[in-house]
């Protein structure tokens, strides 16, 4: 890279967005913050605009435009403010933007991420849901435009680091790779008696033992839906079949994932559990920049624990495998139903131990209801909408286990 590159951070007020800005601020000679976005966090986005003074900012919820405009004006900032979904897509695809961090949680990040890919940007993908919803479309779009896709999810970034240096996401992997192994911490309920899971509260579920994350992804980690989403994401990013992707519990969250080769060698990526490590790797690739995270202290690391995944405790992974094998609309339905289920749990309308069951109910219904309309965005969004309506109906049904 030559000279500071202009960086756009979509979802800047979230945990990944803030970590990205922390890394970028350490390298002002290499990166300049050109654009920031948030959904409706007026104060959070205003503070980030004061700190980084981007040329542009977007608030996705148009109702928040005026209070944010006044806030920026009172601070004397020259940042140009925009609002709405179209403005978000325009920010992601702007000619000036050279790197785009796609960190908008959930399906809401699909359109802007796709816009960045269409524009041929260097896209750092942290929001796994769009890849699960529309992986074929996204990878095809990147191939056509020449966009560079770099994974931020700690597991997929680890895999990327362990693969041959010529690897590009979306391309066929080189021969000689036997399988990949995704590691999972097991979350806060790895040892909780199964009989106690029905009483788990949202406050308990979002307390991850190793990572600091948003509420939705923290719940996904607790149910292992997150690992199911990563399973599907790995198949999309690296062109793998479902049997080539294994998952193992590793409570320390030091080994982030592994790649096993045909010759019996296994390469692993290790590091402290801090999202700034994969973020710095992707921002700098193919170089290496300081992330602000200390390296491992090998004088105190005594052992690494591994254990098989308990499918009775974590049925979400089995359901994800079923969806990946089914193909078609199944992974899209899996994601949408899970988003509805997690929101219902966080609102107190669904028990923790019922999340996976609701997702499976909608997936079963999907085998005969929505047709695979192909890889057009409209068809993908139509299936997503069907699955959300089906999940909501199942949630509200008097015959539902929820």
C-alpha cells in the first residue's frame, strides 16, 4: 500500500466497528477514516465523528437524521451527513472508499456489503449473516468486479492465515487440503446442567467468558448458532463441502482455527481473544501491522484443552449442517429464523432452550414452502422475509413449544 487509504466503517458504533477504529487510529500514515455509519445510535456516531472527523457519515434510520445533524453542527464538524438505506449503499460503493469494513449486524448489512463488492472494493467482512443468506451471490459479485474479500470473523481469518498465501476467498482451494477445524469456546453454558438451560436469562447469555461482543452474537455464541453460521460461512468462503468442516470445543479461545493438509500437517493460528488481531491482519494484508494487542505469554500457558462438541447440548450445529447439506434457500431460512428467535429470547418471549427448536421448525416448513428464486437480491430478500414471517407465526402459535 502507498499513502493513507480511505477507510469506510459500516456499523461503526458496534464492537467490531470501534475495534476497527482503534486499530486504524494507530496507523494514521496508512489509513484515514473517510466514512462512518450507524443504525440509530446518534450520540455514539456523533462522538466517533468528533474523534475521527470523517468526510461522510450515514445514519440508517432517517428519523435520527435531524438530531444528529444538529449534534454535528454544534460540534463545528464539516462531516457531510446522509440518512437511509440508499445513502448507506452509496457510502459503501463511493469512488473515494478504498477499504470497507462491513460490520453491520444481521441481514441489515447485506445490501451495503453487496454494494461494496459490486464496486470492486477491498471488503473486510465481519457480518457473517450476509454470507449465509447470499453467499453465492456475494462471491460471484466479487469475482465479476475484482473485489477483494477478507474475513474478519476470528475463525475464518485464522483459516485464511493458515491457507497458502495465494488463497483468495471465493476461489477453488488448492489441492492438498484435507479439512478445516473451527474452534469454539463452548460459551458460558458449556458445563451448565441441561435441565438448567430453560432458566437462562438474557443477562447470563450475553456474558461470554472470553470475548467482548454485541448482544445478538453473544447469544449466538451461547447457543452455538454462531458456530453453525460459521460452518456455512466457511463453505462459502473456501468452497468446501460440509464433511470437510469440523468443529471442536477449545475453552481457552487461544487457537482460533486450524487447517489440516493431506500430508498430515496441521497449521493453527493462535492469539489472545481480541478482535483487533484479525482486524489488523485484514486491514494490513498482505503486510502485518501492530494491532494494540499483546502477544501470547508462553511462560504462563500450560495447556490447551479440546473436547468434542455435544450435539445434545448444542443442537444448533446439527441444524446448520442439515441446512448446508440441503442447499437452496435453507441457509437463508436458517439465518432469518435465528434472528427472530434471538430477538424473541432477548425480549423475554422465548426460552433459551427453545431457540434451536424454533429455527428447526421453520427449516422443516421451508422444505415445501419458499422456492429457490435463484441468486438475485430480490429473491434472496423474499425468502428472508418468508422465513421471518414463518418464525414469528411459529413463535405466536398457541401450539408452539415456545
